[in-house]
């Protein structure tokens, strides 16, 4: 029934704040082992861009897995791994344009830029001179999914712009923003439409160069809104979430949904349970 559907959405949102905050950090540490923090790029004469991209993704909340789950929305499938050697340098944009990839009805696009310590663009990666990497990524398309156990279609329009600086120093600092618009329409016994918008800001997240260290400082702040319509009934929810790093595996996640705030201490290593 429509009212039951709306109550379920709201109850799920308010009742899983702590669990979903944990999912936020699973997203932030994607690709990292449970016993080790962000894996650093390898040293040597050539710059391992694959490792650099992985490190940037590990501290980027733009995939929104946690926020979407918190609001009861499905999560878009992840793009396949980018192969830097397949991307071509464009003299007009001074960046490397990577081939688009399609998965489950969604198209993933990525362009990356290299900079030296003075901020000048580079046409090739060099471990001795490349100090910053910027990635601009887009995800668009429509995919089939499940929403509240119902068949659904999901239209996605995501954009992120992230820059990792300090490749030539002992630590790296990640900054950037991402935006997302998501529409989900269900069919079957209950028809509904949900529209979701999210903006995420990654601010001065200091990532370690050496293994065995956690992000020293910085925040990832997300603000979102969702409106779900089921027949004449509708519900609107607002999300505000701040993840704060402090150099240890224990981070603070403050989440506010529909006026309800929960502050949790979460262990990125997974060795201890969240404390909220």
C-alpha cells in the first residue's frame, strides 16, 4: 500500500543511521584490506597512475553508496577499472581522455590531468616531476534495478571533479566536489517515483604516502534531498553527513536525516564495532 511504502522508506532511513554511516566508510576505503589503510602509489622511476586513481577513489564519497542506502535508494553499479595507457592526451584540453565504458545501461567517462609542482600541465606521468593528478568523471544512463523489492528503472547523472596534490611530498591532499541526480521509478503492485539530489565536498583529506597510516585530517561532507511520490502521497527527506578524519582508524561520522542526528565513532579497520 502507498502509505506503508512511505512509512517503510522513512523508518528505514531513521533506523539505520549508524549502519549506513559504516557503509560510508566502506565506500571511503574501497579497495583497502580490512587490516590496512589506503594503499600508496608505488615508488620508482615511473608513476603508477593506477595506484594513484585507487587512492583517490578510496577517499572520495562521490559514489554515494552510503547516502543512497540511507535514503532507501539503489546504488549504481561501479565502473570497470581505468587503464591509464588506454587514455589519449588531448593538446586542446591538456588532459588525457579515456575510452567511455558501459555497464548495466550506464556510461562512464573519465578525463584526467597531470600537473608539476608549479601547476603546469604535463603530457606524460613522471614520478620525479608529477605532483598532482586531477580526475573529472561522469556517469549517465538508465539501468534496471530493484527498489523496495519492486522492479524499477534508475536514471543516473553523476559528475565528480577531484584533485590529489603532493605526489612529490610525504603526504597527499585530496580536494574536490561531486554532484548526483537520481530518478527511480517502480512498476508492478506499487508504482512510485523518487528523485534524489546529492552534493559532496571533499576538503583537505590528507592521505598517507607510507603504508600503515590513515588519513591524517580532512572532511567529506554530503548534503542531499529525496522526494518519493506514491499516488497522492509523498515524503521528502533531507540528509547532511560529515565524515572527519584524525590520523587514526577511528573517525567521526555525524549524520542528520529528517531532523534526527546521530554521531558515531567508526573503526576503518573493521576491528571494532561502531559506537553511536
